[in-house]
């Protein structure tokens, strides 16, 4: 496996032209952490700047256009990234808050336990732990394999008698991709609602919420949708559930007749009942830009390139890293993984720090032993994968990481 082979793959890349539409400006730094925070695109910068100008020029009259921006942006995300017909998605709040709203709505409507994988992302487990206590429900933690995708049978067994099952489509640590359609079918036939966390799949893999028959979903836009740090998240509620579910946050933006300023709360008829307060207009401009670029590229092409980039990383792991104490923390079949690859090593923390400080490669570390290489297809080249692994292999072979202090930092 040579660098020339990677360069050859870049020459055949149908999405290669998208790379120049992002800001790089970082010398020979190799950025493989777009699964934490995506790069800044020229489109996002221009959209934010235009919205700031609009604020300056229009002041409060801008609200005539901004007032329904959460729904319009949700529809754009629905079409580009979620496989959701209009009227079922909103871009609003954070993933954490959206999870609280939708899980809270599901629990208010249904009796039974809450199910979540024991190794799911912390915010999901913590929010559900709090809701379980508040609603007096059992919280069932499903044990999973650290590498393999969620098993349909294990989830179906845990779903028996549950009100709600919350699952990540792509696991944040391993990158394993769950079979959304099969699991949704199994959970629904067990009589529960399923809520998908799409943080690591929206903009990285094809998501077909409507076709899968999903009930609920949430996710963020700062990873593969490149909308910037803390950008508004999204939520999805299938049309068939909207009338029966009520958000536990009864904010004025979800009121049936918001500007009547009436005495009592009455939820809006459609998806708008899952809003809370005033939408973050400047942040939504960047989300709209991210949805637009994804629509242009097409999720099919993005998915195909993610499979190619991660396959190269897996091959390079086998050839260059396996002999240095690494094991692969991601499924080997491209159909079973998203757009990041997890490399496990007993000294992963120090290797990750050494990569950042001495090799100008930016991945991230996830406890206990994973270095994640995030490979967003719109701006990652095959040579970036090759260079990142080449620098990683050289650094570990030279023992550079052994000279790194064994201390904890708050973020990687
Ligand atoms: C799977 C998953 N869910 C939720 C979150 C975070 O949610 P929030 O944007 O509310 O911090 C993340 C963040 O990386 C995540 O990976």
C-alpha cells in the first residue's frame, strides 16, 4: 500500500471538488476529527455573514422571515440527510435537549421501561436516567459488543414491555452502524417506540427514517453537516405520532397561536409543537448551508466515499499498525460502519497526545483505549488517510508517545 495508490484513489474521487469549498489554512496539519467538529465551509461562512447583515439591516422586522426558520431548515435536513418528508423535522436546541423533549413526550404517552445500550453516548444515558427517575420507570441497559453493530435480537428482547428504546445509528466509539430498518421493525413489533440518535450518521451515511418506519430521531449538525461549534441540532417525529405526543417543555414557540399571548398552553398542531423558545437564527443559517452542500453532493456519493476512506484506513491498520500493538475497534465490513474508524491501543491516550503535539495530526481519544479517525467525505482525501496512518506508525515505532505525560486533559 503506497501513497501513490491513495493519490490514485483521489484522482478518481467524484467528490474531490468539494474540498476547496472548505477552509483549511493549517499548513501540513491533517484533520481527522470532523466527526467531532466539521470544518468551516465557504458556504457556511457566507450564510452566517449574510444573516448578520440581515440582522443589522432589518432588525426586528427580520422575524417575518426568521419565525419559521426552524421548520424550513428541518425540512432541508429531512430531504438532504434524514430521508424525511416535509413537516416532520425541526432544526432547534441541542441534541441533549431534543432527546429530553422527545423521550419525555414518549414516556408521557406510554407505560413501560426505557431501553438504551450500556455503551451509548453519555448524554443519552444521563438524560434517560433522569427521565426514568422522574417518571418512575425502569432503565434497561443493553450490553453490547465493543466493536460489532447492535444485534437485532438483543434489542428486540430488551424492548419487550418497554415504552421507548433509544439507540445510536452509528456508535460514537466504534463507528458500528446499526441496521435501522430491521431494528425499527423489531422494536415496533415489540410494541415500543424507537428513538434514533443520528449524531454520527447524519451527513455520513444514508438515513431513511420514513422508509424504515422510525418513530423519533435526534441528532447534531456540527459533525458531518459542518454547521459549527454548538450549532442547532435537529429532531424528527413521524407524522403519525405528532398529534398524540406532547413536548414536556411548553414553550411559547410551540403554542398553537403563539402571538395571541393567551392564558393557557395549547400545543401547535404539527411538528411545531416540539419547538421550545426563540430559534438561533445565525446558527440556523450555517445548518441550512450544510444541508445545501450535502444535497448538492448527494448522500449516495458521500456514503460511497465514506466506505472507500474507511476501507483504506482498515487496510492501513492491518498493514502498518497491527504489528505495533493496535487492534481494529471498528467493523471490517464497510456496510457495518459509518465514516470513522476506531484504532484501539493500550497506550491510546499518550499516542493521541503525541500525534497532536508532535505529528500535526488531529484525531481524538475516547476512553478507554480508542483513537478515532473521522473521515468526512466532503473534504477528506485518501492521501490524508495515508499520511495520518504513516505519521501514526512512525511515531509509535519511534516510541515518541512514551515520552508524553500520563495526564488527563478535559478535551482531546
Ligand atoms: C451520539 C451522540 N449523541 C449526543 C451528542 C451530544 O449532544 P449535544 O450536542 O447536546 O452535546 C454527541 C456528541 O458528540 C454524540 O456523539
